[in-house]
């Protein structure tokens, strides 16, 4: 049986496109069953409501291609219908502002994943541009994690400091996600942003506690950058599988498209600086074998050629994320009932 | 010449009352020439605009007793007219949200002092309930200090971690304020909240860099709490003067009145927790010799009996704050011009 005949559920654990139909068509062509999309980095509560309003219209106008998923079952059903399941997420807890109650409110609106912070320090935690020792804050940070655990919102730490990642694992009663990052040890220090990647110790701890890491082909955090070959990417998958097995590795491309270049400054500096602290050099050139999500089959076929079994590929392509999402998106009380049953 | 005849300018570097005429009358009776009032702890930008709107009405309706001061000259002029000069301040950078531009906007509205954070971690810095090593954040935190320096807003670190205090002194190009705190070494560890007070090393560094500390008779951070005698308070003034001289010591009572007890939960937990992390035991009982600002003469007469000269009392009572405010409230460009002239 060929790969295309088996059609493993493919989940991309992070994309941050300007949301528009061209992207949804690429997902269809690439056979992507589910994408975790970013609604907010620096947007506050009110601004995020506007973004959700825009998605409401997009979901209505593109219901032949996409639908919102708020449970694992939604993801399977939507993907089985030949469409792409959209999972809402934040790359920073900015939409929660300083209000513990806003977590449940955004959950009610469909948000299922939130990264504690994006690159810098906020009220909750600290990002990878800050000093290593900066972790989850003792009060609001721990409260936010407990509340996310309670309502059923998955904690993401992709852009956080090492200390924040370990703190989040410690304080979270449920497995957490690194939706989009690579192993530091594999990528190597030639890559300027390797600090954004994750230590071997952390990836092991993440796996021990039931978490999943989504490996990314975003040039800025890949070995050899834009020149990274598919073989090197597959080497990274194999390296990570050798470290933690096939149950804790997934895909999280960090793909983005459709933005004007001015958007980069928003990502790098938000409103908190007049200029980016990191020089802005334009958008990265994606590798030849992944120009867009249309090219996902290159990765799946590559894994097959490497000798991964169909079951293993199914886990890496989406099964591991599906399990974490199916369990993680359910409120804690329901999860306990389910376990007891 | 008696003290009352000399009438030193009296500046209280922090009060956080529910703003109402009864307080302004107490200020008048106590001979208080200037009070730094708190407009916001957890209030965001929009909510703080409402608070400023309320003050606009209060200033209009009570112009026989109070007036807004935005310069050192305003303070002197208003106090000389027998009224109390009101200086606007924040006890947290919450009103700036994540926006570097909001600092200038609140400056335009009259705000002249902002504490970097109140007890916990925010985007800018870390408060005294957090781990000691948490400091000023590398990006937004340093940007906020630089912008406050530029526009002429004084940095206050009363409730911040030791590391945040030292960081703020390092990154600020202008002297900073500890508007309301006491020396840890003098108060001693019998007091539960002594962590809120300041180390000897920090007070020395503050003074070396032109800063001022406002000593407080707030029972929670005083030796012997509510039973602290006037003599003990005066001992603390003498102790601090022995450490850094008379040029860097002022008064900052942390007095508050007029709030319902429910307000305590707002101060302790804001919206960021459903319950206070610190048990709420009701309002503190103020010491017998300072039931309200009406009793300020007790402190001034006490200082005189201790043998402080009229000049020294004038510095401690308000002269040191006046100097810091006169220089600190002026935009950096003007300050440079003034120095060059």
C-alpha cells in the first residue's frame, strides 16, 4: 500500500499565516488534516476578539476547505471529510492580559493552545531572548498554568527560556507541548537562533511527562538554514526519535505566508520597542523541498524511504499530536471522569 | 523660631487613599504641602483614564485644598498657597500595558512617577514576592526605564525585588526613588513583610546615585508593627541618616484610608488570582502617634527634639523629594539644556 493510499492524519502543530483562502487551498493540496494556527502574539484581549471575528467569517466563507476543531474528535472528523481542521492558539498569553478569568473565556471561544510567552518576559513567564534563569512567575504564571490545566488548554513553551520550559513541566498537571522547535544539540551553534531550540535534557523531560515536540523546517532554527536538505531534516527526525522514541515527536513547521514585510517588526518588537532588538533581514527563504505546505508529501515519503514503518509515520505525522490534543483539550474534571470510567 | 513658624515644605512620597475631600482636609490640617498619590496598581490604560477623569473632577471641586503639580515649581507654588500639591503616580506599570508609547501619553496627562512593578512579575520587572534573582526584563523593562528617563517620569522601585532595584539603578540615567520602604536591617526579620523593605547595600547604592528613600510608618513594614513607637520610628530615621546622610532620606507613609475592606483583595490579587496568596487580615491599625496625616507634626517635632537642625528637618520633611522631583520631572533634553546653561 502506498503512502497516499494509507493517508496518515497529518497535523502541523504551528503555522502563522495571514489567514486567507490561498493558504487553505495549499493545506488541501498538501493533504494537511489539521493546522494549529496563531491568533495572537502581542494582541490584547479586545484585539484578539477582532481576530476571532475575522476567523468566524473565514470559517463561514471557506467551509469547503476548513472547519474549527475544539476536540480531538473534531480533528478526526474534519480531516476525514477531506478538509483541514483549524485549532486556535496563541503564541503569547497577551490575550489573557492580567486576568485569570480570560483563560476560560477564550476557551469558550475555541482557543485550545497557548504559549506562555513569545521571546520576552511577560507576567506569566520568560522568553528565550531573556536571561536563562528567568522562569514561570510565582503567582500569575503558576495560576495561569493551573487554570489552563483546569479548562483544557494545552501549555506551549516553544519560544520560552529553558527554565520556563522546566518550570511549566513541573507546574502543569497535564503534558505540555513544544509545538515548533528543534533539538539544540542536533542543530548546532552555527545557527544564530539556536537559543530558540530545545536542550537534550529538556526534550527528554518533555517526553517523560507525555509531551510532544513539533520539529520545524523554519530556516532560522534549522541546521544549514535555508540550505538545509530534506536529508538533514530527516536526520533530525531520526536523531530525535533515537532520543525519545516515536511517541513524542511530531511536526510543527512554523510556516508563514501572506504577510507584508512590515509584519516582521510587529513580531520582533510588538509595541514594546520602537525598533527591533534583532536586525530585520526580511522573510526567510524556505528550503527547496518545502516551499509551502503543498510539499508535505516530500517529508512523508522521505520518512518512508528512511525505513520508518507506517505506524511510526502515522505517529510522527499526526498521531502523537492527536493524542495530546484529544486528552489535553478536555476539561480536567471530564478528563478525571474519563480516566475513572 | 518654632517649627510651625518655619513651616518646612512637607512632602509625603506615597499615599493610596480612596480620593475624597476628607483626606484633602486632613492634609491641610497636618500641614502637608505635597502628596504623591497612586492612580493605578493593576488598572490598565483605559481604566487609568477613568481614574484620571475622576481626579479631574476632584481637582475642580476641591481647588480650595488641592491642585495638580507636574513640576517642582508647581509643588512649591501650590504648597506656598496653603494647599496641597498632588503628584500623580502609578504603583505598577500596568497602565503602560505593552506599549512604549503610553509612557509619554500618561506623562502628557500629568503622571510623574511610576513604580516598575507591584509585588509580582510583569513585562517590565519583578516584585518582592517573586524570587530574588528576578530583575528588570532585558527588552521592555530597559526600554521603559529609558523612556521614563527621556520624558521625565521618576522610576520608583519600592515594591520590587532587590535585583530589580539594582538593575533599575544601573539602567536609569537619572536618580530613582524608593518612595515608601524601610531599611531591612533596622526593622528586622520579626516583621513578616520585611522582604518588602530594602537592604543596607541597596540604600547605600540608591544614595550614591542621587536617589531618595521615603521612610514609612505603615505597620506591616515597621519594627513592632502597629505598636511601633514614635521613638522607634525616629530611631529608624536616625539609623538611615547615619547610613547615607540627610540628603537621601525622606518620608513616604504609605498611608491609606477610605477604602472598603474588599479593596485589600484587589491590592493583593488583582485579577491575576481568584484568592490572595497572602492571608487577608483586614486593614492594619496605624500607630497611636500617626492616626492620619493630621499627625505629621508629631514626626516633625520628634525630629526637632532629636536634635536635627532646621535645615536637616527641611531636607527630610520634603527638601530631598523636592530636589529629586524638580530635576526628575523635567524631560531629559530640557534637563541637559538646563545643565549646559
